[in-house]
């Protein structure tokens, strides 16, 4: 099992366990993590699964693809170098312990 640590907007930490191959968005929705809406179901069409990857995990997760970066430009929350769509982050054993911060707003 892979551990994912969600830092919520109110500074609470929610740790969940997931399987390799799951997306961070899917895990968040299944575990009812506050702040990840995933309105398009992971189709990379809405941007409501915007998150910030923990600084120590940015290299392991990798950069956003061009289409993802374009969609992030329309996000309601501030876009940072660590911004990603959680639907595009697929979990692997290399990401065990991943830290993901949820923005104040989605949409």
C-alpha cells in the first residue's frame, strides 16, 4: 500500500492508503478528502482537482504535461511551480509518503 498525505486548507493532515496505479484524485474522492472535487471524473477537463505537490516530491512526481499546464491556467487558486492536477498523478511505490496540499478554492 502507498501512503498519501493530504494537507487540507485548514492545515489538518489526512493520511490515506492507496494502490499503485490509482490517481491521487481517485484516492481523494474515494476517501472523501475535503477540497478535491474532481467534477469531470479525471478527464482533465475541469481543473477541480488542482493540488500542490510537496516541495520534496516535485521531482518524483514530475512536471505537468502541456495540456495539464494549459488547464491549470484557469484554476481559481494561485498557480505555483508545484501545481498539478491530482487526476494526472498516478501513484507508484516511489511516491509512498507523497505530500499533497489542497488549495483554498477549486473551480
